[in-house]
C-alpha cells in the first residue's frame, strides 16, 4: 500500500509541474510578441498551425534562456513561423539528442 501512495504522490507532482507551463497560441503573433511572451513566462508551450492541414496543430516547449534548462540539457535555437515570417526561439534538448530538426 505504501508503494502505491508513493507512486500516486510522484505522479501528482509530475502532473502539477506539467500543468504549470503556460500554453500560448502563436498563430496570430509576431516574432517580437512571441519572444516577449517567452521572456515574461520563462518557459511556454507554443501552439501553432501545422502547415496546410486544417485544424491540425503542432506544439513544443520553448524557453527564454539557458538558465531554464536542466543540468544536462543544452539550449538550441529553433525556427518557428510567426505572422512576420521566420522566428528564432530557444529550446532545451538533452545532450546527445539530435540538434537538427
């Protein structure tokens, strides 16, 4: 019974941490607005349309600076679309994970 309560407690902590990340729909935002929002939030889940397929969304977590990344993670620049064209934002990736995307 103790093992079950520890597992439930750990899962609750993970769910609480995941729900704490702000979600931002960037489909109508400029690059400047996206980066300002990341600076304000520190870390956010950015949601945008996925190409030409109607109602299909893509998302990922992006950060404002290296300090947000965990110990063994590296900050890399990613290209995303904004209303003003290509926008560069930062993302934390595990060392050894592919830096190309």
